[in-house]
């Protein structure tokens, strides 16, 4: 009886993993971050290479549930967090863009120029928000 | 005389200001004058300014009828062709390209790992695992791995199936989801550039 229960448990966990993986990957694929990066670096033929990065990243992030990774060289955190920051920055702006916030506001307010200034404002605002969140007390608790 | 013209989506002109029909379209005609049509000059980049310009099918019709008045044109391709003019051929070194590729690779690797972990903590996956375990065994105390290991395997399988390949090995012949997105993105960029190019021409 116990074995059957365990089998069901394993099946449940396996299926959850498959569906959640597809959900997260669909999110990253649909939000259009990767095509933009590929276009910017003029490597649209290397999409498979980038998808491999997503596959490995997803697996690594999940393995963190089981193993507590220990990397002895703490300085590696600096470049790693830099890359994470770029990714989260791209995704955060993509969400706002997908929801068409900026075009709708520009249409409503009948402003036709200054997109570059607005984009700069968004970037500065996000960076300032991030700094405030991590440095000022009360916002960020471990 | 029937002439079939299939304009392309985009033509990249590097260091050349004169654009001929053969650059922006493929031509078929029943007579022998395909050569003649191919070498009709369709567009000159004004002032040699770098940028994007558009040539519409109507422009092609006008240019061809100037040369061959009895021509009857049929369009089998795009309505407008985007012409991107650059003063010289820019070549990025291979090493720089690899650096860029590795940069993007690392962003995606670290970013996706963070995305999945933030999803786990956001959705409180460990608590859900506890719930599952107590559903089957009545207590929430379980050795780590009973649910986490199959979940992780499932996640790896799910990602691989979703992207349709692992490394360079493809599972089926379909294009991968991001390759599809890439094509859609490139089409959108061309559409947008055509829009702004024709807007600029109207302002003049």
C-alpha cells in the first residue's frame, strides 16, 4: 500500500514539474526577451544555443530545491547577480510593454515625442527603486 | 505582356546608392525581357543618408511601365519593400560575436534559474509539497527528495519537450518556440520600419 502511495506521489510530482516547466518556459518565450537579445547581438541563427541556456538555467534553479549549492568563490556572485539583474530588468520592462502601458498612455495624453526620455525615466526609476528597496530598512527582510 | 514580380521583404544596401529591380524582387515574364526588367533602376538613396526607405509595388509598376508601356504586372509577393542603406559593409569580428553570445547565454542561464526559484518561493512550492505528502501519508514531515526529485526530473523533461531540443539534438522537426518568436519579431520590425519610412516620406 505504501509503495502505491509513493508511486502516486512521484507521479504527481513528476506531472507538476512538467506542467510548471512548460508554463515558465512559455512565459519566457512569449515575452520576447530572447528574440530581442538575439536581434541586438545579430545572432538570430543561434536561438538554439540560447534555448539551451534556458533549459540549463531552469534545471539548475530547480535542483536548488534538493541540493543547497555551495560555491566557494564568493566573488562569482558579482557577475552572476549582474546577469540576473539584466535578465530581470528585461523581463520587467517586457511585461509593461506587453501590457501596452506606454503606448496607451502616450495615446491618451496625445504626446507624440519623447519616447527615449520616457524609457530613460523608466530605467532610472527601476534602478532607484531597486537601490531603495535593498538599502533602506523596512523594505527588505531576509 | 504578362510580368510576374515577387518583391522581397527587405533589401540591405551596403555602400551602393543605386537600387535595381533585381535587388528587391524576383521577376518572371513570358518573353525574353526579364533581363531588361531586372536592370531597371528603381530607387536612389537620397543624399547618401544612412537609414531605411520604402519602395512600394506601385513604384515598381511605374518604373516598369516607363520602360515597357504595354507591360501588365502581377504581384506575387510583398506590397512594400524595405531598403536599409548603410555607407559601408560593417563586419563584426568573430571573437566579439562569441563574447556577445556567451554574454546572452549567461544572462539567460542565471536569469532563468532566478525565475524558477522566484516562482517556487512565490507559489510556495515547498508548502504544496508538504500538503501533497500529508494527503498521502497523514504527516507533513518527509525526507527531502520524495517529491523534489521526481518534480525536478519532470521539470527537466517538460522544458526539453517544450523547447523541442536538448543541446543540438532535436526531438522533432518542428521549429522551436523561440525560433517562431524570432520570425514574428523580425516581421514586426520590418513592418514598423516600413511604417515610419512612409511617414517620413509624407512629411517631406
